[in-house]
C-alpha cells in the first residue's frame, strides 16, 4: 500500500510523522480491508454490491482500527481481532446508508449516494443486513459483555438520530442539547469500539473505563471538527458540498455559538437565511463569514481540542507502547484534519 493511501483522518503533516503512523497501521488496515470484503459475501448479489459500494467509498476505517489498537494496548497479540473489529465498520456503514435516506442525500464522499443509485428501499434493507451481520459476528465471540456494549451503542445511536430529527430546523437548540446529539450519534460507536477492544484484549475494569472515555472524547472531538469543516472546508476534500449541514437544517455548534455571540443585526440575518427554503451558495458564504467573525469556528475548534486532550489524559494509566503512541497521535491529529 502506498503511503498516499493513508486513512484520511491522518492529515498531511511532517513526512516522518506520517510515515511513522503509516508504518504501524498499514498492515492492520490491509487486514481490515480483506475481512470487510470477505464478510460482505452474500447469496443475494445486491447486498454485496451495495455493501461494497458504501464501505469502499473512501471510509476512514477509524472504528475498526481503534478496536484493534485498544485490544493491543490491553495485551492482545493474536490475529482473531479483525473479524470483531469489522463489526464497527459495518454498524457505521449501516448508519451512513440510513442517514442518506433520511437526509435525501445526493452525494457521499464525492460519489453518488447509494440511495440515488439503487433507491431508498434497497439501501434501507442493506443497512438492516449490515446491522444484523454485525450482531451475528459479535454473538460468535460468545462474550455477553461485548454484545451488551454493541447493543447499548446501537440503541444510543438510534436515539441520537431521533433527537437530531426532532431538532431539525431548530435554532433554539442549546449547546448542551447539541452535544447530547453528537455524543449519541457519533461518539458512542467510537467509544464502543475502544471499550470492546479493552474487553477483547483482556483489560481490567480500569483499562476498560479508560478506553471507553478515550473513545467518547475522541468521537466528540471528531464531530466538532466536522462541524467546523462544513463552514471552512473545500468540497473536493470533504466529498460533499460546503454548507451541507445548513442545507439540511442542522444547527451545529459554530452556528449555535454565533446565534448567541454575534452582533444583534447579524443574529437576525442568520435566522433569516437559515429559515430559507433553499440557501443559495452566496448566502452560505455570508453565514460562514458571520459565524467566523462571531468566533464560532474558533470556539468549536477549541472545544474539540479540549476533548482531544481529555482523550489523551484517559490513556495515562497505560504504560508506553507503540499502540499507545498511535492512539495519542490520532487524538492530536483528529483536531487538525481537513477531511
């Protein structure tokens, strides 16, 4: 695998650091890809085709990689981890398929969204298959604690989706309410992948709690940076239009902050634009400028850094190791990625 094929959560930085991370995770990423393709085999061709389409469209593989690293941090040295790790990629892929149907998405990672290619019914059903396949794999490990973590996570994620739906077009959502949404929607699965790694790796209660906290804070940081990129990113890098959250009626933290701290006239203007039926590109730019002037981008980035630091703090109980170094690097770089 060429170094340029690094997962996109590792941003372009000093060449030696990029190479250091790639050298350590490259073999694991190759194992993850091989297992994903193997587990997507089905007697129903459409399931394999749609499943490979969503999993092969540029995903970061962050969740399965975190499970493998967490298990290694707790002492695991075998190779039976990858099948369980793929569970978290399948659950993630299922949520993406369902999200695109709910959001009427046209693109996903610069490609046509699966629902625009195969239609909503097929995509929803393949998403259901991925959920079911995940549970089937997890049951095979015969550990009720692993199954409980997975089921708790998927339940919380479903609740997060409903919370987001309830708050669609809601400019009155508070920061704490919004953090509850992203905690359930995004952070829960990342946390579950880390916690499962601890259980699978034979970690004790303290190690399991630490890795759960690491994943929870990493997931929040990850989503908060996503929020800023919707205002400041480039469409080519993001794989979706800039301002996509705004078009879908999602008030994310930069906008929530601006609605409290911008000048009165600008707050009024934000409300006028946000409630428009369709926001034209020039108004997206206007919103971005107001949000930036109000400090919304800076504040959200700062909050992401706070959670990244908390993630790193959670790893203090572990002795130095290559796996710990990589997890620390991921926590650092999740806050400065561009995709």
